């Protein structure tokens, strides 16, 4: 039952990671 929430969290982390690594203009909470 914990596998589903974990997958969702991982997806969110991946999106954040891509945004931070790629530095997209659409999503840039912390410009490095």
C-alpha cells in the first residue's frame, strides 16, 4: 500500500530534479 505513494513522491522529485538541473524558465524555484 506504500508503493503507490512512494511512486508519486518519486515522480515529483524527478520533476523537481529536472527543473533544477535543466533550469527551465517555466519552473525555477531556486535558480542556481
